[in-house]
C-alpha cells in the first residue's frame, strides 16, 4: 500500500493544517510513494522501539521526532540517532501532534479516560463541572491516570470547575477560566503564578496524560484498517522518567 493513501486518511481524521505554527506534524521521514507493509502507532520513538520495528513500515507518533532545523547529522543526539535507524530500515514516520490535540486527544482523555463531561472547549482547553473537594479530585485523577505520585497546588478546598490540557499546557494559563487547571510539565514558577491567581493546579504529567494517543488513533483507523485487511501494531516508547518514594521506585 502506498503511504500517500494512509496519509490522506489521517489528514481526513485530523487535518495537518490545524497544527500550530511552531509544530512539525505530518510526514517527517519517507516519501508518499513508499510502499508500506506494516503500521505502528506510538506516542514517541526511542532506540529500543525502533530496533523492533520491521523494515518498510510506517510509524505514526504523537510527538514529532524533529521540531526545528537540523544543521548536522552526526548521530550523537536523540533525533539523529533515531533518524539513522529509520533511514537504514526504510521506515517512514508521520507525526500527529497539535492537530490531533485539538480535534481528538484532549477530548478523548477528558471523557473516555477521566470520565468527565465537557461543558465547553477552546482548541486545546476542555472545561468541565466537577463539584468535588480538592483532595477527592486529586485522588480521583490519580486513580484514573494510574499515578502513584502526584503534585498539586491547592488554592481552594472545593472545586466547582476544572480546565484540562493534556501534555504541556501552562503557556495557556491566561485562557483558563476555572477553579483548577489540570495539565503536565508544571514548573516551580508556574506554580507560583497559579498560586498568586488563586488557581489550583494538578500535574497530570506529560507522558501519562498523552499515552492514550495510540489507543485513540487505532480506534479512529479501525474501519479503514478492517476494510484494507491491515492491522496497526500498538507499541509505546518508555517514559524516560522514573519516580521514587524513599528510594523505592514507583510509577
């Protein structure tokens, strides 16, 4: 099967033109004339994962392998090491990042994983009524996302409304209109800013809040794959972080 056909289907599901200006979604490695024998779906790529991918395959990732221009290819960085293996094995790469965040992923995590009903949404931000005590909300989120450790900023004992951005969303704080903001990659100064605004925070982490990309995309491609007698292989790069409590490793 030609890669062009699969690319067109993905573009119908979530148009690449919707991506942010700084993003780099779309076909990153390979040619639309490539013949594809296998399809893999993963949130990211790492060396171990690429080593197990068959030749003449297409990998569809959430995060782009390349964000900015590469001035040298000397195989000593994350992206160039992976690029070398992709090219050697004739593996094509398509990434669906901010386009699918806007059209599907954020909503999927909020409704299907966390079980909330979206009241309104603004591109990346989904807002919901929850009416929960803050401590109960933290426990609920921890359980739903399988987080054994979680960090938060508590500004209110009772939370009426929440706003959610999967991945890294603190740059959108000015657009948040809620009692509590759930997102990943929350830094120290982000927490200080939120505290000053009276905005509670729950860090749902980057990898953990977006790892559902593969399941989501497989479901969106289900009919197409069935019609063409294809199977998408769900795989996942490993979270580069490990978490410890008193020296003991936890998830």
